[in-house]
């Protein structure tokens, strides 16, 4: 039985976790050039501290979601908090780019445990009629972290980039203890389920091959032998995974989730929105600090309008979703995001701050209108015993879209600008001192935003195609 006000206690625990993980990622993004110089690391290693983390989340979260459905959410969530906190300490003590990359991968395991269970814990705790509001509040806090992170990162760099990881430790200790003491395990599994090792193995290595191939290809090596081999391995293993999941009693990924119209189109729009939006902040950081020569603190402040707009809209859209449903809200949100991306297609070195702020506000409002209703639509329309994997699949599609977005953007930028100018861009040297390099970079930037705009329109169409709520059979009746 739920304790009185437990739903708000559960929301506080998961919100601290969301704040923790997003704050860590957004502060690190601003610090990448400084870390690159201090550790004498190459562009590849530094990029993989971001890409490898995202790849790990994409691959691990669905499997962890299935484990959560079998064994419960609380222990996994608390363990994730503890692992992320410990890994932050080791990241701060790293003496080379390779060490930092390894400890970031350990961090990603902790983050996967938190992310896979966060949305499910909220869904278990809140009644269906209040779920949109709860997820909207959670999204609002994520937006707060996205606002604070770049500014905080710019300030902490003045002391040391290591302070970005040290600051995680007190937050992580508090969050771990609070979650361990406060959370209650509300989900009761059937008890006789078995873990799908064959499906998990084929899925993990199939997705790993696919995402690594996309990442390497994104740096202009689409026709290289390793990329072709990885795509072939991915096709074989993902095909095998599909066969296994359709012929096993307790699949890792219940394929009925993907065969249900409402869920399938919600997932597809999540993937497409990830492709449209995943690289926007990434590109704007290089634009502000590289092309415009703006210092990290000012660049962090200039990125705020996007997150502030999303922060303002998310709880409102969540509450509206509880009353009117997700279909129209999510679709309109994606169209508003597309309007912001349309504005970014005209970006240049002389673009006014007001113009860029308007574009960011539109994109942020649209993201806030899409995120909460779409997540609520997924989580409110799956039975309790499928919530873990449903949340995991949503995160998988979102992160896969973001990985693909960055890979596409990097392919476009790297084909538009010389390697030396690309290196200067990564260490935030002022590329506009070279008019040719600046022109090439802006041309690539516009192309990347054009592709994002197109994907946002397609995502809006797919979101509108979602159907009515599915009717589920109980596990024993299926």
C-alpha cells in the first residue's frame, strides 16, 4: 500500500537523479576543449567521452528495464546513483584521456540504472490522471539542469575541469541515501519469469555494432571496411534478435510494444525528434565558442533560452496532456520545434543575439510540448509488468536518435571544413579569424540544421498518426 504523499517523495528522488545526470552532462560539454588541452588528448578520445556514454545508455537501458520488471526498481535505481557517484570521483582523478573515457563508461552504467527506472518509479507512484503533471515537473527540473549546467561548467573551469566531477560527489551521496531511505518497491513480479540471455546478447552486440558503425561513418568513413563489416554484423544480430523475441516465452523486449499503433508511433516520433534535436546544443556550443570566439561562461548563458522555454512549458503541457491527451500536443510541439530549426537554417557569424534567442525559444517550447505528453502517452498505456521495458525502449530510441544526429552533423561539418580548422574548432580557437574556414563552417552548420528541420516535420507527422489506447491481456492469458 502506498504511503500518504509517497508519490511526491518518489518524484523528489527521481528528480534529484535527473538533475544529477543532466547537470553532469551539460557541465562537461562546455569543458571538453579545456580537458582536451590539459590531458593532451586527441579529438577522437574527447568525442568518445560523449559518444561512448550515449552509446552505452542506448544499449543498456532496455535490458535494465526488463530486469527492473522482473526484480523491482528500487535496488537498481539506488545502485545506479551509487555507481555514478563513485565513477565521478575516478573521472576527476583521471590522468589521461583513456582513463577519463573508461571511467565515463562506468558512469554510463550508473546512469543507465537510474534512467531505466526513473520514469517507471514515477509511473508506479502516480495515478494515471496525474502522470502527465508528474512527468512535466520532472522534465522541468531536467530543463533547470540544462540551464544551470553550461553556466556552472564555465565557472568551474576557472578553478579546474576536475571540479565538474568533484561537485557530483555531495549531490550523489545525498541522492543515494535519500533514495535508499525513501523509495518503496511497489512492483511485484510474477516470480517465475526467466531472463532472456540469448535475446539480450544478440540485441546488445547488434545495437553496439550498428551505433559504432554510425558513429565512425559520421566522421566521413561510410564506405570503409570496418563500417561495412559492422553494418553486416548488426543486420545479422538484430535479425536474430527479432526471431528470438518472437519465439520465447519471456522476451527481453516484448514485441507487442512495437506492434501496438499508439506505442509504435510514439517511439518512432521519439527517434525522429532525437535525430532532429540531438545535435542542436552540440552545434551551438561550437558556433558560440568557435566561430564567434565567445568565452565559456557567456556561451553557457546564451544557451539558456532553449532550456528556460522548455522548463516553462513542460509542466503545463504535462497537465494539459492529462486532460486532452498526447496526440495533438506532441504533434504541435514538434511543429513549433521545426519553426525554431527553420530559423537556425539562416544562421551566420553576424546573426544577432535576439534572432538566435527567438530560434532557441521556439525550439525549447516545442520540445517541452512534445516531451512530457509523449512520455506520458507511452507510460500510461502499458501494463505495470511492462513499464520497465517500455521506459527502456523509449530511452533507447531517444538516445539512438541523438547519436545519429551527432554522427550526421559531424559528417556534414567535417566534409565542409578543413582538418586544421576542425581541430581549431574543437579547442575553441576563433575560426572566424580565417574567413574561408568560417564560411565553410557556417555552410555546414546550415545544412545540419536543414536536416534537423526536415526530421522534425516527419516526427510531427508520425506523432499525429498514433492511435487509440491499446487493450492488454494479462501475462497468463496471452
